[in-house]
């Protein structure tokens, strides 16, 4: 989460939510560090963070192809940049655009049950305040 104290932020979100109100929390999980986050939560961690609410759904939003795409782009950008940040940014952006159609493979893989769920990029939790 992009807050210094995620537990305190979660308590404040629940405090200002009206009774019966529904909250939606999405957490980028497997993404390069942009220097702003202090903690990363799995979908189980998000559910535990909001355990004082009725958790309606806790899971993931994007699958393995979406997880591998940015890692591959940043890795190849690092290899091909020759220590130039400008070249790195160009290579990464080009690769992200060129490789983007791979994310549609997630829809196919998600049909195969629990195996693809071991590698995901975004965690989500829906919960209702009692």
C-alpha cells in the first residue's frame, strides 16, 4: 500500500464508511518498485487487513501473463540499455506496447483453475461494513 501505516489507513477507511457500505481495495502485488510503497499485500493479507468487515470477495484481478509482462520488459530494458536511462525508458515502453497482447492469455489460463492463481499482479478485496 502506498501509505506509511497500512493498518491505520484501513481502520480509517472502515471508520468513515457508513454501516452497510461496501469497500473495494486493489493492491498492485507483482510490479516493479516505484519507490512509493511501504508494503505489499497478498489477497489474503488484504482480507486480514479488513477482517473487521464482512469480506465478500478476496482474490486476484490479473494472472500470470500480466505478471510476467512488466518483469520481462524491465529486465530486457536493463540488459539492452547499456547503462543509459533514456535508452532504458525507450526500450521498456516499446516492449510494454509490443508485448501487451500477451495479457489476453490470462483469460485463457484462468479457465484452468487454481494453478495460474499462484502468480498474479493485482490483489483485490471487496468487503461490507457491518
